[in-house]
C-alpha cells in the first residue's frame, strides 16, 4: 500500500474506532447513573477500551513511520579501568575509616540483633497448642446433640440411618462433628478392644477427613462406605472406618458410645485419635 | 524535520531534576517487536488492573469472621447466619453499584495475570532466554509466580464461602503436614486450627498488603533489569549479541504498548461483565457441617489437587512421628518443581559448559533435549490438572472414578514420556531440514 493511501485508511479507521469508543463510554455512563446492571456496564467498558486500544495500535502501526532501530549493545561488564576506579574509590574511603574491625563487629551485631528482634515478633502470630491439636474432643458421659439441639437416642436411629452430632455445648464446632450410622450388628468387624463401642450396631466416627480435612459427608448404605467428596477417599464403617480407597491413609477416628438406661446415646470417652488431617506430632 | 521548541513545563522540571539526558535515552531505548514478547506485558497490565479493582473492593469488604444474620437483597439467603466477610462480599456484589463488575474483573484479572505469567515463563524457557546475563531476572520472575499463586489462593479464600472453605481446609492440611514445623506454619499463616477467627483478617492482610507490596517491588526490579540489559532478540538478519533490533520507545512502542494495556483492560472488562466467575452466593456461606461435591481449586492450583488425588494412600511413620500422605503430593511435589525451575539456568550451564552471555534467543528446535524436557514437564502438569477434576469428568462421562484414577496414574507417567520422545524427534527432524 502506498503511504498516502495508508495514511488515509489509517486515519479513517482510527477515527471510527475512537468514535465507537466514545459512544461506548457514553453508554457506560448512562448505564452506571441509571443503575441498570452489570452486563451492559462490562460490555460498554470493554468496547470503549478496545476502541481506544485499536486507535492507539493503528497510530503506532499505520500512522507512524516504521523505522527499524538498531542500537549497539554495550557489554554489561564495564571496562577494566572503570571497575578499578570504582574499587579504588571504595578503598580510599575505607582507608579513611578508623578502627574498621570494631566498626564491622558493631555493624554485624546490630544487623543480627535487628533480625533476631524482628523474627521474634513472629511468635505473636501464634504458638502451636499441641494440646488442642491432639485433643480427642469428647468426654465420657457427654450426650450426642444434633444441630437442632436434640440428644440422639437409640430409638432415633433406624437401620441404615445417618446423623450428624456434636458434643453437648459444642454444637456446630467443626472438629467435634461426628457421624452416627446404624448398621446390622452381625456385619460388624470391629477390633477386639472396640467390641462395646457400637451399641445395637450404632457407630460413631469423626466427620473430618484424615486426608485433607474436608467433611466426610456421603454414606453409601449398600456398601457401608463413607465417602469424602473432596478427594474421594472411602472408609469402611464396618471395620472401624478403615480406608478402603482413595488417597486417605489413616482411618477416621472412632468415638466409643453407649446407651444409658433411657436409651440416650452418650460418649464413652474421646475419639480414638485426634480428628482431622495428620501432622508431625500427632498422638 | 520540524523541530519543536521545548515547552515551558519541561524547563520547569529540567531546571529542578536535570532530566534531559535520561529522557532522551529513555525515548531512544529500543524494544524488539514480537508477539511473544507481549506476554510479560500482559501480566504487568493485569497487575495494574488488579491493584485498581482491588482498591475499590477493599473499600467495601469487611475481613471479619464475626457471625451476622443476612437481610440483604439476595432473598435466597435471607435469615442465614454467615460471617461478616461473606456478607460484605454479597453486599458489594449486589448492593454496591458496579460492585459485581469490579469483583468479577478482579477475579478474572487474577486468572489473566497468572495465565500470562505462566505463558511468559514458557516463552522464556523454550527460547532459552534465562541464560547469562538474565539468570537474576529468571529468579525474580519465578518468585513473582509463586507470590501470584499464593495471593490468588488468599484472595478467593477470604470470601468465606462454602467452596473456599473447603480450599482453606485443604491448604491447612497441606501446611500442617510439613515435618517438624507444620504446626508452627499453620499457626503463623492461619492463626491456629482452621477455622478460627484470626484466619480471614490474617489472609486479608497478606492479600492486600504484604504480597502486593512484594509483587510491586519485584516487578520494579524485573523491569529495571530488563531496561538495563536490553531485551533479547530472536535470531535473524542483523541480529547478533552486539546489537539490539526493534522499535524505539517513542513513538511506536509507546503507542503499541498502551494499546495493549487497553486491550487487556477490555478483555478483563468483557469477562467481568459477561462471564460469571466465583458465584459465592450459589455456594452459600462456609459451613463446616456441609459438603460441596465436585469442589475444585482455581485452575492454577489444579495440578496440586490432581497430585493429591493420584498419590497412593501412603504415610510414613518415623518412630512416633508421622509424615502424612498429603505432604508428598501437596508440599513436596510443588517444592521440587519450583526448586528445579529455580536451579534450571545453573544446571543447564553446568551441563552445556556454556558460560557466555547470550542476547540472541535459541529456537525450540535448535535445542531438542531442552524442548523435549520442558514439554514433558508441561504434559505432566496438564495430566495432574485433569486429575484434579477426575470426579467431575467421571460423573460427566458416566464412568467410575476408581477406573479413571487408575488410568490417570498410568497416564501421568506415560503422557509426559511420550510427549518428550515425540517432541525430541520432531526437533531433530526440523534441525536436519536446517
């Protein structure tokens, strides 16, 4: 294209694009001041910006002489005399300083102590409480409360039922959440030490996944598997919530429970392990 | 040529700051023209948009875990108890004029920012632009990527919706899994066992102050170094290590770059206005007792999520100490990936025994092994990213998650190996053609 035609078409396009941008920005203002919605606001802003953007690019490409520039690249390493001169200036200055070894000692100790003082402040952000991290949460005798505040009983649990419960006084507390499931007691394969942990086939497990701490919220009645929706770990409720598939390596902590004389379910102690994801000092 | 008399304003500044020499050399500075050199610029402009939109959002967001009962214009959540953080997110989305546009633009700009950084990194890698003298800028750039990833996570976590709540718990599990110092790290970053009332204010301070300050400083250093060293050139006529070929800052480069800024702004505005992102009101407030099936992190963390799903259920007992299963895919893998990236220029220099300065780029096919390695790593990360959504894919495709996961465990090694071999052969063929 010859330069004159290029100038003509370039100018025409640039003017048209900037007119479109002007129109779009008027639309933006009208939409904003009349409070009529997100959609048009975004669309008009986009048209305005791209209109002006196109104008600038046209100006840069069509309406500016395209001169290819070639500049020499100076070596980054300065010539040796220049480096020597810099070193010499530094040395001259250093020579004027008396008792340099003491000054150096003062400097290093000041910087070191400042760093130590600043780093110490990190302690204010929190010191791990291993007693909370390793808490087994439940205490013997506590009733198992639903989120509505009702105590779970043997009668409230039908075969195949699933219910979320919390310790008395800690309703809604994430780490305490426990799932109750009633299964046919003849299917149970609990370890010897846990034979009396599941009265009438009612099992209680922590609802916090031992893998990454999500809520193990799904139960498959036919396979007796609890499923975590985050990474699809499954736990077999019949065998003390042993991992059955997926990335979780540790079982869900089990809560020993018993039924008192009127059928109210109560905790027989704390969880078998601290609930939630594992860590270095877990007990 | 017509000469323009310097305006009075320039004399005013010049007589106070002695600018003429600096301005002249700046206007004459040469930048090469190539589309792939715009990727870093896109990231820079996305950061500018993030700062502008983020400042607007900060005026309305209330970073607090205090419980309130919602009575706003979004009727579906009327009467629901939620954190102030979530409530203020709803309010700035529905009640503040242009609030939803700005919030969605902010989230989209973050995705553009990280996407552009990754594309820019790939360009640098595959053209070997990290070689001497640009190793320092490679390290600065990688640190920018790490900070951007972290800040993306902090940003969507503070909205305190059900989805980000799940993300926060997974982040907590990964951090506490670190041997020896894990518990210290979670108290430092999250203020204790998640959830607790300190988490949101703390992440908010990181998100709007600490990380952006570091990003700004490092971006400034990144640009100063580029300016000082001049940009690289692709090989071609009159390109050599002693010249820089391109267009001058004034006028053509300035016009094109400002145009690019406006285009990035336009794309982000269009996405923010037209394409819904992170609709927190659909998820509902964070609620420990509720579960959200199909939960996914934002795409740039999907590879870690995928690794967590594929890694076998193996934890390690050292005496009475435990290294939980999430440590290996969740923490060790990202650490290894980034450690290798940080060391790469130095490893490559050792392997090639080439310590010279280079200002002309190498094309991907001129370095078959290097290109094959890079493609294999990308393929590995892509398979992991797919694995991060394996439940969603299984449901959509109607097959079992278990079978899909077994397949993905094979693919995660097979696809990168195959990709590497194919790319290597293609590069060799291309090189033989000359």
